[in-house]
């Protein structure tokens, strides 16, 4: 179990490094905290699923950015999956989260205490009514991808800060404030956009999502999707991003890779898998797969073959 470090009332940085030794691997944790903010970089070198628990018995505003690998978070009867390049932000009045990793992974987490948020947003803007309702102490604020975006630049700035401590303290807080500002603006834009889409629009967007999943080999163009669903270009692109947290082509790419990985695990040949998910060139498929999972398609097959041989020997 990990206990969230207490907020410090002083301006100086407090830094700690620690390693959790688990039966199936190790978790290395680098933490930096100051005046109500805590920055945690966790590196998971795990060979089998290994859960740990993080608890914080007071208000906590969390931002998690997955840099590599994949982790699963379970809290307040909700399941959140984080894959490389994705993030989510939530607040909790009573944090009790189980984090499970099953491969090498790295995550940046930022925990902000109530006084830090209150100083920025004001006492009246905090969800104080939730504090007395233990069944509703978790609220997801926003989620999505952060690669190739301003968020990515801010995350890199936090990870690579090397100024003297008294300057780094100011630098880190400034980057956190920028992250907060961008995400709250994103939330505001999303709330304003959702009002544009009625129930019929949402049903048509669900239809668009289904059409994408059914046509991985020969995907529809945006014009074809608009024609088949009856959505104009704006509602298709903006609505898809708002409703599903990804662009049309971002969802297509993610679905292709996830489908390919499953087919490879089932023993299908690389060339067949590439064609099935819509890649005419196997080399292009291999490059995309390597970029997404950090392994070659042939390595997935090789691991499966080795496991089958081991099972036969037992």
C-alpha cells in the first residue's frame, strides 16, 4: 500500500525516491511535493498482473499521464484503463484506488490538495456537497490523448525540469497551472459543444462508430460516413471527438491495432493480420504496430509459440 504524502506548508521542494518490491516485479517511485502539490513518476517493471493500493483520506485532484505501457485503475466502482499517450483527470473526496500493471509501464501523476485548488478556483466552486456523500466521492473531469499537443510539451517540461530547487519550485507550479488551465478550458468547450448535439445526433454518431468497426479493411472516408449517417462534416468530426474522446481516424487506428494484437495472439500470420485490419503494405503495418505496442508483430507470435511449447512440456 502507498500512502499519499502530506502537503507541505513550506515553499521548498521535498523529493523522495523509493522502490516497491513485489512478487512479480518492482515499482520505482520518484515523488516531488510542495505546498499542496505532489508530482509522482512511477516506473513499473512487472512480469505479471500486480495491483497496489493508493489511499488519500481528503480531497485530491488527480492528473495521470501514461507515458509508456498500460495500467488499469479501479476506484469507486469504476474502471479506468490508461494506455501510452492517454491521460485522465478526476477529483475525489476520498481516494482509494487500485492500480494494476502487467508489463513495463511509466506514468506521471499529479496530485493537488484542496487548498491548492481552492486558492485557484475559490471555495464556492469546489464540489463541497460531495464531501458528505461517500458514495459519490469520485468525479471524472476529462480524458483523452496528449501526444502531439500542448499537453505533451507541458508533461515533458515537468519530467525534464533541472533548475536549482528554488527556481524549479516556481517552474513546476507554473507548468501545473498551465495543465489545469488547458484541461478546464477543454471541459468548458466540451460542455458548450455537447448542447449542440441532440439524441438523434448521438444515435447517428454511434452508427458512425459502428460503421468504422465494421469496415477496418476498407474504411469509409469522412464524406462517406457523413452521407451514410446523415451528419454534416462539423457534427461528425466535432461530435465524434466530444462523444468518444477521439477523432474518427484516431479511433480507427486504435481499433485496428487492438484488433491486430488479438488476432496475433490467436496465432494468425502477420501478413493476414495486416490485410484484415486494412494495411495493404505489411511493412507499414509492422511500423505502426511497433510504434503502438513497442514490440514487433512477429514477437507476439513468438511469445505465444514459446508459451505453447512450455505448456506441452508440463
